[in-house]
C-alpha cells in the first residue's frame, strides 16, 4: 500500500491551525502529511508555529514527507541575484531536519524570453548543482517540480516532466530528483506511462490531484486504479502527497484514493 500524505494547507483545514491538522490527519488514520512553505511567508498560507507543528508531529508519530523551499525564486529573471535563495536554503534545511522532513521541493520560476530554453535549463543545472553541494551531508533531498502552464502556472519555465528529468540528470546527485505531480502532468497532456518510464529512479516524490479541476480523485477524468498501477510498475514505492482542493469534507474526500492506494 502506498503511504498517502495529505497536504495540510488544503486538507483537514476543518481542524484549525496546522498542528491541529496534523492531529486530525493522525486521528483519521494517516501516518504522513506534507505542507507548503515551512514558515508560510512565501506561500498563500498562514504563518506556521513551527514549535507547535513539531510537537504535533512528535506526539502523533506522523511523518512530514515534504516542504517547499523559500523564497520561491525567479531564477531566470534579471537581475539574476540568487543569494537569498541560497541563504534561505540553509534555513530550510535546518527546519526540515528539526521536523524530520527528508525532502524540500524546489522549482524553476518563470522562463525568460531573452534566452533560449536549453540555456535556461542548463542554468538550472548549475544552480542546483551548487545547491546540492551547499547542503551536502544534511540528508535532505531536493525534488524539482515541473508544473503545468495551461491552468495553474502560466509562464513557468519547467512545464514538462522530461525536462525536469533532463535537469536532474545534469545535476547528477543522489540527493536531487524530480517531483512527479500526476495532476500537472495530466493537464499538460503527457502520457503518464511514458514519463514514468523515462524518469525511472529519478522520481523521488509524487503528488496527485484529479484533472480537470484539481479536486480529489474521483472528481475528474483520471483512471486512478490504472494510474497507481502504472506508478507501481515504474518502481516508485515512496509516499504520495495529496495536494488537491477538496470538493467535500476532508475525510470524505480521501476515502476513494485510500481504497485505490490499498490495492496498488
């Protein structure tokens, strides 16, 4: 059975603050959660009380599977000053270690019309080679997320899974890989089996939502038993983040995907 990690920005919001959402997830039978930015400053979220969050994770034994890097950096847009990203990366790693979180999600930012696409992808390789070298020995893995430009992230540089894989191959580190988001991939019209086969072991984290709509599985058009079967055959056996906008109460919204994951 796949370990499912509800995103506490979007799910169990009925419970109140983030630490209460962790407890609600645990009470609902989950042993993992994920979140966006660790402080909430760089994401559309309430600032997080990290000591309270840590206490809730420790108390329940729930694993925090992933957090976003802060700040969300525009790597390709002039004046190309990335110093704040690298400065805050160390802080993010410290938070991740304190919370027992093994992954930090990173992105590409907006593409720059003044450079060829391959030049920008090569620049991402350089940036993330430097980042992985900076945090070497921390035990934290950086996972690069391609996102769709058709609905949610217009203008993003990295919108194709294969290009995320290309960047990961260039970085060439066991502590760097790709976050494969099934929703973003589906919105971009990608063939899931093709992308999983091409990426192989470079996929180090997975998230999901149904498409269209970004609601819970069962509200869109994706065939979830077939999709998770493809994921299993690809060799991925890590956690799956539930990063969707629930169309009903959280515990009702997770019921279908929990049943599917139990069979995958």
